C-alpha cells in the first residue's frame, strides 16, 4: 500500500495502490442517510452494505456497448432493493464522486472494488465543502437519462440508440482520415512532396487510423450482437452480426494485406535485383541502359502496389458508406419508432434507410 497525505482545510489528499482510494468513504456509507455516486464504471456489489432506507442517487456511464443490458439490469435491481433511489445514465460521464452525510470523495477511482489495483488519487472532503461537491454532482444530471426502474426496455433501447448515434458520427468523422490515406497512397510514387508525407505517415503508424475505425465498427457490430441475444432483434430486422463481421473483416484484411506489401516495398532493392538478373546476360556497355530499365520496372511495380492498395481502400470506404452507415441509420430509426410507438404498435417493416419506406437488408458484399 502506498499512501500520501497532504492536509488542507477539511480536505485530505490520498494516493493509493493496494487498497480502495475511497475506503474512508465506504466506512461511513453504512450509517449515512443519503448516498450520491457518480462513476464511469460501477460495481453493484458495493451496495450490499448500504441500508435499504438510504436515499440513493447514482449517475453512471456505460463504458461499452456490451455492458448496456448488464448496467440497466443493475440499476433496475437498485430500484427493487432500496426504497428511495434515483438513477441516471450519462454516457459522457467520466467523473468519480461519492458523497455521504459526513464525507465526500472526488478522485480518479471508479465505484468498483477493482480500482484498488490501480494507482488512484483523490480528495476526501468534509465540513461545509460537502455542499459544494453536491452542487457539482447535481450538474451532472443535465444531459443524463433518468431511469426510474420501470421502463426497462424503453430505456435500454434509448441507450442503444444513443450509443449507435455516437458510433456513427465517429465513423463518419474518421472516413476523412481514410480518404487522406487513399490520396497519399495514390500519389506518393510520383509526387515527391506527397512522398515525404507518406513517409511521415508510415513512421507515425497508419494502423492508428485503420484500427480506430475498426474498433468503432466492431462496437456497432456488438450492438447487433446484443440485440440478437436479448430479444431486441426486431430493431435489426434481417441484419446478422456474423455476416456483417465476416464481410467487414474481408474488406479490412484485403486492404491490410495490400498496404503491407506497399509499405514493405523497397524500390532501390527491387531495382538492384532486376539489374543483377539482367546484367550478366548482356554486353557490359549496356549497363546504364539496363539500370534505367530496372528502375522503370521498379517504378511500375511500385505503381501497381499503390493501385492495389488504393483500390482495396476504396472498397473499404464504400462498404462503410453504402452498407454499414445506412444499416446503423436503420437501427436508429427502429429505436426512434419504438420510443414513439411502443412495442405493440411497432412494425419492423416500417424501418427505413432514408425515406421511411425501405426495409433494412442484409449487407451485400461489394
């Protein structure tokens, strides 16, 4: 255990590893009549020592789309197990605040038992300053979704919709990075300025761009997965996560294979190889001519590798634009329709891509 204390007036600064950074707070929870918790990640088992009559307010994010069902189920159980509970979901929340009647914690540790395994830093606050922390806590409700413990399915679908909307916006934003990469690949072998940019791009690691959008698309496929597994398949109609994942990986792996060949291509080495294969079979007075021919062969090989990479990246981008994004739009539209009409009035065939009439189709490969 590492503990660093610096005393301010009614404030204690803690740096811990090996024990909970908010251990001092948990000791006061049992006797507290009120409990306010704001966290990014939550462990519902930590409520076991809380009295059922304690007035509880919880604001939490949902760290992953895979956790949507588990989190909302946990919040629902809080409403079942305690008499006075208010719960909120704020997908942008990353704050960590715990407030009891006598103490407040503001720090880096999530409200989980696993946070003790990390270096965490936080403030333990008491006295009149607690009211200031409560004011901060209340501000977090502004953009939060209130969950009252009853409208379980509606809340769940609302969260799915909001998560997908954010994923879709991020995917659309990252397409411009893919377009920039395509332009660099397409032009770097003939334009020295672009060539330098491409060298910088290679040194920075093109994988960052590709893997980022891959993560986002995997998140969207995870949403399809959880809808299939939790009786919300009406949101996705005929869309199948296995099909989508297989198709996406096919486009992605093809591009990665092509660009790796391009990045590993060494034009001087290729030129010298072509030269050595030819020079011993011809007259020595043609050396300069053979070298020029070898150089042309090398440039042509580089162009072919560039064209192949550009073509595969174009297919990748088109797959996102023509298939994935419209499919996400369709799921979002279905979520909105469910919110407005409810389950009984819901008609899956009314889900749309753009005009409210076209039914979502299983993604077809380009």
